[in-house]
């Protein structure tokens, strides 16, 4: 049964923090993998999950920097992972599976935003390849390690999914690059991934959620000029925050932590969340919500098939169910 795309009255909101949503939740004995877990919202996610007792694995492209950021946290380990390199993705997953550990939570928090035109792999557009294809391959390669008791997979998307749906006639932006359209497509892909994964995996205990963390100043904005952010009203001329609607990193991490751990979401999945609740469908004249092009089941299936063809991995339609 499809989970309705409507609020469940979680009791939390835009100003809740990751620690707020974890209050009373004991994650001892559970393992989480958090990509991007050593910077920005991912770092706050790592800190909160570890404080609640989870063992957190933080795979990172710059492992030395990750060690510096999270090495002092109890229960946190790092590993090597470059999401733009499918060989690196496979190698990390194979190391994890070979270790005999199981994973209960996968949070796909790493990402790049509005970068200059960059090509990776066989010429793929970098935002689509890193934000979507790398995470798609990671989750598929990790499937043999999924816990018998069930797994939650969290895709960190953005309200920027409203910029565009999938550009099926030019997914890789080979006929002219627009950095914001490319970012919007990648964020739409994150939501569609969660929709399809939940459909394919729910009978085997795999539930997936996508989310908008809110507007937060983090290293994600590293490709934006200061003047651009000043003009957008995000920061002032001195580089300080100027938009009162922006969240702190602790608040920005809350929705992904809530989606990964909330007992209120037991038996649910395949929906887009924001402000620590299931979001409403977007409507004209209002902020927030999820647009229909990002939750369409047919579009989600089409993206899954495309991703399987590009990456050469599809553990959910061709492999046995979770190990028992």
C-alpha cells in the first residue's frame, strides 16, 4: 500500500534539531552509513546518531579530512568513497559486506550543488552522477549487508526539485549546461529513487524516504560566489546569515535523522519529508511540499531502469531478497 503524501502530525517542526527528534530513542547495536557524514548536515547527522548509541560509518572522498572531523566521536569510523567513481563505490560496499557487518540505516547526505560543468565516468554530468547515480549504486551494492530486521534508506533531496523534472531527452546535459537545472534534475532524481526503492524493497523490509532539509548555510554552497548569495538574500555583505528562515545545521539535519529513526514511520515509506514530517503535495501560491513530477511512479520506474543500465547494478529486481 502506498503511503499517503500528507502530514502525520509528528509533533516536530522546522526548528526541531536532530537531538530533539532522537530524544528517548536508543540506537545501540544499530549501524548507520552516512555519506557526506563529515561535513555540513552530514556531520550533524553523524554526531546525533552516534550520541544516540549508533555505530556510524562515514565513507568520504577525502578520508584524512573526515578523520579530522569525526575521529574523536565514539562509535564512528571512516572509509574511502568517491561517489563520482563507480569503482570506488563498489569497492567500499564490498569491503563493508566482507566485514560481516549489517547496516540498519543508509543516509545519502553527500552532494554537490550548482557546480561548473564537470564530467565524470564515461562523460556523465557530475551532479546527476554524484548526487544520484553514485548513491543508487551504493545502495544496490550494499544490499547483501542489509539487516534482517529491516533497513531505512534516506535520500537527501531539496526543494530545488521544483526547478525541473527529469530531462529524458538530455539527462547528461550534452546539449548545453545549466548548473541550476542540473542540480534540480539531480534533486528530482533523489526523490524518484526513494519512491522506486520503497516499491521494490518494502516486502523485504527496505523502506525509503526522500526529504528537503531546509535552507542551511553549509559547505554545499562552495561553488557559489559571495555576490550571488548576497543578491539572493542568503548572506549579508560581510558573509553573515541574513535570511531568518534559514535553519542552523543542527536543525537542518533533523529531518533526515527523523526519517531514519522515527517510530512514527514504521510501516511507511516512499514519501518526501520536510520539517520533520511527511510533506504535503506542492500547491500554487504556497511554499514547500513536493511536486508531482518527483513522486510519479512511472517516472520513478523509468529512472531506476536508466540507472541500472548506466551503472550495471540492480540488486532489487534481479537478486534474492534479504538474507535470512
